[in-house]
C-alpha cells in the first residue's frame, strides 16, 4: 500500500498540471482582445503595448490581423518576440479574476485565405481591413504561458499539455460541423445560451468549433460553450452532439 502512494501523488500533480494548461488555453479562447506586447524599434527595445483583437487557432497559436503601418508591426518585423495578455473581461474584480499571458514569436502567416475564413467569422467588422493590401495575418506561436486562475493559483503551464494533438484534423472537420449545426440545431443553440448565460436569443449562429468547445454568435456578441472534457479529433462530432443534446 505504501509503495503506491508516490505514484498516486505524481498522478495528482500531473493532473493539476494538465488542468492548468487546459484552463489557460480555454481562457485564451474565451476572449477576443488582449494587450499585445512588442519590443519597440523606435525606442531601443522598450516594451510597447497595443490593444489587439486575436483568435486562438486549433493548435493553440494566436492569429492577429495587423497593418504594415502599425507601430507593433514594425516592432515585430525587427524582433518577433511578443507577449499577449488577456483576462476575464466579464469579471469586475480585476485582482482576483483569471488571466493568462502568452509569450511567443510572431511570424507572417502566408495562408491569407485560410486564416481569413476563420478570422472573419469571429471579427466580421474587420472585412474592410482584410481587403486592404497593407493588412496581413501574423501567427503567434507560444513558447511559454503564465496562467493565474485566481488568488494563489499562479502557474507557468506545461507547454506539452497546452499543445493540441491532431490540430489539423480538428480544422478539417470544422466547416462541415458548423454547417450541420447552423442548418439543424439553432434552437438547441438558443437553449444552451439561455441555460448557460440567461439570455433569450433566436438569431444565433455557430462560428467556431475546437477541441475545447463551441463559439456562438448572437448579434455582435460571441458566447463560448466549453465541452465538459477536451475532445479528441475522433470524438469531436460525438462530443458536439452531447453538448447540443444537453439540458431539458
């Protein structure tokens, strides 16, 4: 019996590490804006902060759409090292709420059309920017993530646990699953928004599905519905069906 305890303790520690990484990734997915930190070209590397919309892609990287004329773009072209911090923007208790900082490298995203299809579902108001030749997508690949889940819950997450296995397989399924939801299950999506957030909405549309959950647009607001557990690529359709069928 005594011989089993160290292994059980190690398993609990690893489970906590996994939970911290998943919670950090889910918090990033749940929000759309953050402070992008770059290293100033003009001022010799001093930190420079910009409010920036972002989208977490299937693999956990962050996609941003930025202008060649912007100060932060000039900074990135000189030095790709960046950070981005976001927080629970619906919680007024700024010191105790969840927040997450991703540190990484920002690189030009060459597949503009693929990135644009997904990004514009989340940010349709940026269509005009997308159409301008001086706006480009950059992808921030995190190398470290700092997660604060509340008072006393402060962690550098395990990046192996943060990473998403089979990200390409999730991306391949997304469009077909969204089409099915929006054709057949909008009443169920409205019910879920009422159950989770207490809002009455009929004009709803699913705009994104990933391993952690589902995003629904109602008017100008995007609402996040997390899965009970992280889905695998093979179980994504079944996990989605269980979510849609949940509740009375």
